[in-house]
C-alpha cells in the first residue's frame, strides 16, 4: 500500500518531499543557501526542450545561475534580452526556483567581463581541434567556473570561443561527432560537482 500524505497529495510539482509545502519563492530562497558557484551560459539555443533541460540540470546540481545569450528580438527595438520566450515544459517547473538571466548575444563580452571581475574562469565546451580543447577527464575545475555551450547545430561562435579562457570537450568513442547540448551540459555539471560538492 502506498504511504500517501493526504495533506500534501494535491501538490503535483516535481519537487522533493522537503519542498512540497513551500511556495515557489520559498523554494528558491532555500536553494540559495546551498547553491555552488557554477554558472551556465547558453549561446542562442533554438530548441526549447534543451533550454528547459539545462535549467532542470542546474537545479539538480545546485548551480548558481543560467545565462541565456539570445538572438536579437527584431520585434522589440533595442531589446536588451533578445528573444527570450520559450516553452518551459522541459524544466518541469525548475525555472520557478532558479536564477535566470537573458542578454542579447552581441553583449556577450559584457557578461564575460562581469564574470571575470568576480574571479571566474570561463570554459567553452566544444570539440574543435584548432582550439586544442582539453579532455574534461583531465581538468581540475576552479570553484568559480562558468561553462559556455553553443547552439545545437552550429556550436559556439568563434568570437565567444576566443573570449573564453579555455576549451574543454567530452571524449567519445562512438561514431557521432557530438552529444545533445543539454546532455553535455548535465555531464559537465556532474563532473564539476564531483570536484566541488554542493552543501
């Protein structure tokens, strides 16, 4: 027989029992007390499920925040956030509890400058041989690490790669050239968390 707490049985959010009776802002505040330093930067992702899954990954591994670098919003003059509307279902509600920023992609240098001023090392995540990427298995990540992931088919822009501090890649032994971006994101977060356990 299922052990069902009827006082909380109508809370269908995808949260652990610890948070079942919390309001969304209370969950975010509680998570703020245990977050690590990891920052995720997503360059111009086009698939909503990947966006949502990256937010869900960030929640699962207690990341600090997610930064979206969006394409220009041609329907809003001088938009500072670019196109930021997306289907959030892939996040299974985690977008309510995470810190999410939106910037137009051409402002990436200002985003990087702010992170560098805070002492962050910025890692471009890609497998382009010309940039001599480092095998993720061999990297000791600083606690203040930011990871930049590129759009699904084109990868990272050269300007963003050059502005990053280092490039890392996930070694593969199969026939495909790359992993899905949200899958790669989750793996990188797990490797980082193995080195810097959340509180």
